[in-house]
């Protein structure tokens, strides 16, 4: 189980790229080398003979990856068809990380390896694999079971998977294998027959075969040839089949030789078999054949039906890569044992998002039930006999799968797989009374007749799920080709094995069997012909296998739970990281002091000392002016007093309580700082009302009439604030500060934008306010303003407090009679002081 | 004398009702609501009177066709109110709703700063964390109401224009009316959850800057860039850390049986991202000097 499902088969997004090249591994090399973290040793090794007539060795390019500790068991990685050693690099790195020596090589005819493609012939490709084991037997880095017998496993998908099975049958030095999405019998894979117990060669899978073959045509020198790098016998076999749809006896022998079916009875080592539900090339029936044949005398077989496959499906590469590693750790090294339970991925397909978004539920059971389930249930199915047309030349043809188109195949199954008119017969069940989980192949028995005797009747049967609308879902776009010989007017009864699927069919949904005459992926008879198709029995037999959900997938509820826990942890962390606001204790000695500032300092980053060691108290019932030129630190001081800015030193107290952001004691203060702030889309009245309601003092009286009177806006109070002039906003701002008549009023430059009569009025308002025993603090750079309004003054300059006291005190004993002169005297000449 | 008595209650500051009133009268709120009502009307008008309505292609009410192999979204949308509402959600989830969520969450603190009202709220005093809590809750409520309006308006407009046919997926499988309502609710709820990432990011930006447009724009641009990165296959599993990887998981709610896996991961991602972003916003705002 190598790279195949992992990278290019199971990833629909990537498959869009791969599709144009070839699904079996061309494009992945470029992608995987990008992930390379370890540098493998680049080797050229001698392989088996070039051909039956030339015993010279082919030259195989290989990469040897060494783990940190050696000796270690080795795993040989075989690539998919069209790939090379590079296309398994991701797998190689994964296994090296898990402690294995990994030998990735390009099979003969691929990459830079020489030789011609013989499709895993025992004489050539399998002989090559044995020479690789010979090489590993000479390496000190590889654990040796016996001289010449290294501890080695083989893994691969598709072409590489078949090689793993074949080498396990031919070389008893192999200790464990993992083979994914590969064939059991090349003939029944490419000439598909779904009639049970038929010995008629099946319908030629021409599209897949063509893609397969063309992937081997590319020569290293870019020459166009009809056989490319294929050995002549394989080239001839393909050409005959593709040209005439005929399987020659020689081709039959070649394919039999290259099929694991020939040696499955010899495989006695632990075998991990992967099958893809989305695989019309090597469907689950091929994987099932390998599993049943090997398990006949080997107890150590594990089967996994994953959601990928050659047609795309759902990318489960990570899970499977890990399973692969665990498999080899358990069987080659001393890793924990791994059970042989049967694992099935149930795709919970996404209607809109396609399969890229599909969820996968992992189901398991201890024993492998085979293709037809542990038991079978007959569901009644009905429908009249129907006439169907096999059109001349087989066109137009239904499109069920799009080989090589990867992710689009699922789309085809969903959208394009509509039965063409007149070309199909449909038989449907009643809506199911209870849900059914189908894991495996259903069977149906039909009668086929033709008015004119026909040699070669080709039909395609499919099982569809019909939901609420009449548009049926064709699971994975899989159809079962049927080839019948010698059909005449007398009905011939045939039992058909429908494609193996994994699906939940809900109660209320119906199952339908559609038998059509065309499918573009297959070779069809030249026709035209008309057949009649009727139910032979009214039973659709579906496989029933009780499965249990495994715990290896993460349960859905776990995610929200994790998110919840993380969120709660973040919330707790945020709560713990709440700033510690009460560094300073409450001061009972300041309980009567409206505002006290002690050693307050603010040093901004970059060394600017906005405020430096300022200490003052504002006594109760006074109008105090905080005076200083622009930039003196007045506003910064006020912001610190209001808890807007964190001081870098000292404390501010309001009625003895230390100030911090959100401190309740701030509710004592009504403030107007650096201009008004209102919601422009609301009226002045609404602004005041909402501010009051947001202030946490709703239970007390806002004294709205009083403050509206102070604002003096008249009817404009009901206009939106964005229509106000600067002066109106200013007055509304002061009114907002006075809402509820707080004990302390802090006003920063309150007279900006007011005209002289309004200033005079304001002065009176503040006097009256202080007369009620309340306290007013005004900051201003206008000296005359402070002189006329305030009884006390604090003078700041360059962030420092340079004078404080009553206005009278400051004026006493000075030469000037105005505060301006005093101020000039204190700060010295040369400072710009604005006077009004 | 001692300190005067104080009638102040922390719990009384900036309640959700007050903040809702403060926000709801804003013009941008009105515009957001008008947009999500206008969108379905425009689409209905385009389908009914547009040039493609009479070519018979996807306009029929049969659940949508798939002519030319293209996904005929509009054809599907016109099969009834449920599908129409779903399609409107699909149209708007990637961009319009992201912008609206970013607007409500990104503008909320920064605009207060730009109006100078932030400092007045803080000195009221509204405790800083309480302010953020109220602002975030109101932002989320408004976003949710807009989303709900989009769904309800689309459903009603779609039902009037195209009837009340049940939810039908292009893959077949129509649902009952009750199931349709349930599925649409799940889709809408999941889309609301995926908006948590842009919402949280915008809220953080709102705290970091005083420019409302900067906060909203940054969040939207970051989400768009992350979605572009998500489209780059080469990033591989790194994309799991991008929000866009979970943006479309709601389609799983339209399956015959709902698949929760991707949605559960998406929920977890968005919830954790939101918690982290809001957590950073709170810690930053705690320690910020308010100079606006």
C-alpha cells in the first residue's frame, strides 16, 4: 500500500492535474520532491535479465533512505503505473521517520530504469524485485534474519501493489507486504464480467486500458512509437485487444502469469490489502478475490476498503500511510501488534461540495465478510419488462465513470450518470421502511431476450439510490458490465453481481437497478439491437454486514468540546491577567479631599516626560484653576486623574480612593476633557439621556432641566449633534459633565469656542456650582480666565508643578497685579504665554 | 467630613439595551439592513426580467438544470423560497456578510474613539472590560440580526416569486418543508459561526486603532488574503490553519443525512480564533492609555 492511493489517486484536487497526464502516477513526482527532507542515496542496481533472449541485467534506479538508527528492517516501495521512484518519496520519508530502511526504485521501463515493461512478469519485474532483496542482504544497515535473507517488506499501490503480492508469492525472503488498489486477475480486471458463474470473457474496459497503455508509451528520448517502453508481447496483446476487442490466447496467458491470482495460495506472510471504493479499474471485487484467496491458508490478512481509488474518491492518504507504517512496525519490527479487523470507510458524501468536503466515518468488524456480506437481505423490487436499444456503434453512450479524471468521477456518478432514454431499463423498490447499510455487492436476477438472435449482448447494470427527487445517485459512478453470448427470443436468466459499494440508504429512500446498453468506458458491440429486460425474481439481494464504528476517527463532539475548553482557558487567562488596579491603598486621610495627586508622573516611551512628580490637592468647595501653557502636562495630568492614562509613577485619589480605570470613585466626577464627544447621529437630548443611562448612576436624578438650561441650546437640543456648531457642542459637553450634579466637576479648557457673554455666564455657573459645596477644577492656558474664575490655582510648566495656592496668595508680594505677570515671573522670560 | 455618598453601580454602566440604541440609529446599520433586503430583490428582478429568463435553460422551476455541465446556481435558486434563501446565503457568505460582521465589530470601539465619546464612557466610569463586553455582544447581535434578516427576507421574497417548493440539492433528494427549515437554519447558524473569525479580528483591530475604517478594512483585507492563500494548493496542510478552509463546510448540512465532521472542525476553529482574538483585544485595551 504505497503511494498510489495516498497522493494521486485519492486526492481529488490534485487529481485534476493528474487527470490530464495519467492517473497512475505521472504528476506526483514533482509534488512529492518538494517535501523531501532527507537526502536518499541515489543508486543504480542490477536487476533481472533484459529479456528472454538477453540475459544482461537491466539497470534499476533506486533511492536508499536510511533511518537514524541502523540496522533496521527494510521496506521496498514499488510505484504505480507511469510513476517512478520519485512518486513514492513521501511514503519513503514517512517510513524512514518511523525507523525503516526504505528502498524506492523505478520499475523496469519507468523513470531512468532500463528495460521494457512486462506488467509484473515473474521472469522480469519479479526477478528484479528479488535482486533488490539480494542487494538489501548485503547491506549492514538492514536487519538480517539469516545470511542472504534481510528483514524486508514490500509496499505499493496499483502496479506496485501487484508487484508486492507477486514478489511475496515468488520470493520467500519477503516478511510482510502491503498492497493497495491492485488486481487479482488482470484479465477479469480489464475484461469485466459481472454475470455470476459465467465463463464468457467480459467486456473490454477500453478507456482504462487505453490510459494504462498510453502511460507506458512515453519513451525517454521523446520518440513516438507504437509500443513505447512495452515489451513486444504485451504491446501485441494490447493492440489486438484495443483494435478488435478480442482477447488472444497468448494475451490470456500473459495476463494470467502477471496476476497475483496465480500465486495467492503461496502467500503466507502478513498481508495488508487495500481496496478503493472509488475505483472502476481494480474494483473491490478484485481486492476481495485477493483477500479470499490469500486468507484461505493465511490467517494474517487485513482488508481495508477505503474511500479512494483510481477514480478519485476521498483522500484518506494520511490515515492509510499511518496504517501502513503501523503494519510494518508490527510485522517487521517490534511495534505494537495490529489487529486484522476489516475496516471500511463510510463516505458521508457532500451534495454541494462534492467529495472534497465529504466526511468519512470509519467502520470495522473483527472478521472479513467477503463481497456479499455476512448475511443477505432480499428487498422486493418491481418494474415491468422493458425494451432497450443498443444503439449502432454504441453511441451516444452513458457516462458513469471518467477514468483518469479523478475527482470528476464522483461528479460523473452524481450528475452525468443519468440513464439515456430508451437505452436503459429501471427496476425500483418501494421506499425502504428502515435504513440499510450496504457494504459489498448486491445481486439481482434478470431475464434477457432479443427478438433477433444476437451473438454478443453487452449490458451495464448499476445500483442507484433514489432520494426525495427522482434524480438517482449512482454510488461512486460504478457500473457492472455484463457480456452474454447467444441471446435469442427465449429469455435467458442471468444473476448479476452489482458493483460493490459502501453506502447508507436512509429509510424512505428507494433502491433502483438500472440496466443500460451503453457506457463510454467500455467497448460495446457495433449493434444496433433491441433487447427486452425483465425481472426474473422480484428480489434485490443486498449484503448485510453489521459493523461497529471505530474510535480511530475523532468523534464529532470532541471538536466543539476542545474549542470550549480552549475558550474557557483563554477566558480564565484573560481574567487572571486583569491589571492589578489597587496597588495603592485607600487613604482615609484624603477622604474629604475631592482630588489629591501625589508624585504623579507620566513618562511616555521615547523618554518624553509629560508629567513629572506632580503633587497637589484640590480642596472641597473651591474653583481651582490648573494653569499652564500648551504642553505643560495639564491634560495628561487630568487624564491620569480620570483613569484614562496609566501613570508611570505616583497616584491620584478621589475622595481618598485610588484612581484606576473603571474605579467606582470616578463616578464622583463629571468631566469635560479636551473637547466634547457626542454621537453625531443622535440629538443633544438623546446623547445626554444615553450618556446618563450608560453612567451607572441611573437611580439618581440627572437634573436634566438644570443642565439643559446651562447648555442653553433651546429647541436645537432635539436636532442631531452633527448639525451643531463648535460652541453648541462645547456647551452641551459642559452640560453633560454636570449631569446629576456630581461632587467634582473637571473641565478642560471649558471656554473654548464660547463668546464673551457666554463666558461670563459660565463663570457665574461655576461659582454657583462651587457654592453648593461642590468642587470645580478648570484647566486652562488662558491666565485671565483662571484669574477671573478661580479661587485657587495650580501652575504647571514643562510637566512639573511650579506653584500652587490661592490666587490671592500668589498675587501677594508680587510686583505685578495680574496673574499673568506672576506667571511670567515664575517661568521666566522667553516663554510664549497666551493671554486673552 | 468624609467622602460624599455615591450612587453608582458597575452593572448599571453601558448596558446592552443602551448600546443597542446608540448603535442602531446609525446610518451604516440602516445600510446593512437595506443591503441584505435589496440583494434578494435584485436577484429576483434579474431572474424575472433579465435576458436569460426566456431561454428556458435553467430558469425553470424544476430544481435547476446542468446544461453544458455547468452548475446552474440561479436555476436552482429559483425552485422555491428555501433554495432561494440558501442561494442568497451562498452569494453573501463569502464577502458581504464578512464585511458586515467586520463593520459591526471593527467600527464599534474605534468609532467611539474617533467621536471622542470613548473617554467620556470610560470616565463615567464604564469599566474597560465591561465596555468591551457590551460592545462585542451588541456587535454580534447586530451581525446575527442582519444575517437573520437576509435569510427571512430572501425566503419571503423567494417564496413570493417562486413559490415555497422545498429545499432541493443538485444531486437529487428534496426535503420536506420542516426539514428544509431545519437545514436552512443549520446553514445560517454555521455561516454565523464562520463570521466569528472576521468579527474577532475586526474587534481586535478596533481596539488597536482609533480609525474606524482602518479597523474594518484591515479585517476584511486580512480575511480576503487568507482566502486567497487557502486557494493555493501548494500550501498543503498549512491551509488547515486558514479560516477559508472551513467556510464552505455548511454544504454538508444539505446531504440526505447531515455530516457534522467538517462543521464541527469549523466551529471549533472559529470559536478558538474568536476567543484568542477577543482575549488579545481585552488584554490590550486593559493596558492602553486612552489618548483619543
